[in-house]
């Protein structure tokens, strides 16, 4: 299941970020790591909108202590002060829009920056290298980025990618910098407020993407196709909102049209261009869950997929979850 958390009040996004950093760096936290023969890595980049956090750290801490290591305690202290100043800071997550490419299994998808691991590098090094190549951000620059930690691995269920896993690494952006998009791979980026994922607006933006079951590498989908005549699997997706990021973006190919020119009007014809689903949606919900802490948020569990066969869906998910599916199908 995907677990979303509905909040009637406006989400305190700084508290979410504090909880997330604390959880991922606690002694009790263990991320799920699975041994795969093939691996890729992605970077989740989180920022506080319109804030250069490094400047705040510079004004409050001695230079030698700060340069030695941007320690977790310093980051958390700074966030606590921001949280107590009474301002409603906006915490955002960076998503990229992949270019259309017949040789890319994630062609046109919304994704986190990343790619396949090379033989001579670690998974973290892969995430850093791929982010630099795709969107021009140097996550190795400790003045501009703070490495938060690693979260759960994810399995890829596309045929031809058997035993393929994706490692996920999270970073806090301390200083804003221009983006340089490699247009053969990435056509656009968008920062989305964390608060969106806890709002009513999210539920009005849940749709379904239909994928032929025969291209999915899963024993379950094979059984459903062969014995239950399920030819398509319907996966939930979220239409990400258009937001005013005012980003400084340049392109490796100047002739490439900025997709923001197309999507600056938030309407049905263009907002679907940012469909968050599949692996990236799984990573996002895991990310959100790790930051909720001891809150009063009410969980809303959404099955990972549906078949549109009443008996199959009831057997797999139960009547309670099927009711959730039916409610969402009417949105």
C-alpha cells in the first residue's frame, strides 16, 4: 500500500523536516537494503524555499567548526530556531521530468535525479555523479548540500530488468544555485512543497496509469494475466501542481524549449505532464512517512495497483481498501 496522511490543519513543514532528519540519523533506524545484481541510485534533494541555510549557519557558528563538518546537531538547532520564529517556511522536494527517449525505461517520467551505478563507484557516488550530469547540482559541495542519509531500496518491476534495485539518498540544499539540465536526459525540474502531500488537493489529483501486464516483471502480474485474464494493471499517480519556483535554469541544448513555458498554467491539459507514480511515488511516500513523527495525522492507505476486476481486487486488498479505490475513481 501507499500510505498518505491527511491533515486538516496546515502542515508545519519545518517540523516534518526536523522529524525526517532525526529519524534517518537515529541509532534505531535501519533502511531496507536488498542485494541486487544491477543497481541504480537516485538523489532526493530537499530545500527550504528562499532560504540560504549556509548563511544562517555562518552567522551562528565558528568557521572552523562549521567547515569541519555540518553536523546534524547544528542543522537541527538551526531548523528549530526557524521553526520558533513564527514564520511558515516552505519545505520543498525536487522532481525532474525525464526526456522522451525510446532507450530509456523511464522515458518521459517524473523522477528523482539518478542513474545506473558504474563498476568502480559506490551507490552514493553514483547518486552524486548522476545528479551533477543530469541537472548540474554538485551534491559533493558541503557548503551547498548536507547529506541527510539513505532510505529504503526499491525493486524495479519492468521486464528485462530482473533483479534490478534502486538506492535512495537524501540531501538538504543549504544554498541555492543555478541548474544546468542535460536535455538528452532531463527536460525540466520542479520543486514541490511537502505540504501538498498532506493536503486535500492531493486527493483531487490522484489518477491511474494503465500498463500492460505482460511488460511487468512480477510473478503476481504473470498469474493475474494468465489465469485471471487481467491484461492491464492500473497504478495510482499524483498530478503534481505547478508552483512558482522562479528557478535559474539553463540547458546544454539552448534550442530545447523549457517545459515551464508550457506548464505555467495549472489546468488539466498540462498539469498531467507531471505524473508522479511507480517507483518515484513509492520513494516519496516512504520519505513522507519518515518525517511524520508522533503526529495526529490520519493515514489513508491506497493499494499499489488495481485490476478493475472486482473479485481479484477484493481478494488482493479486501473490501475496505476496495472502497478506497472506488471513492478515488470518482474524483
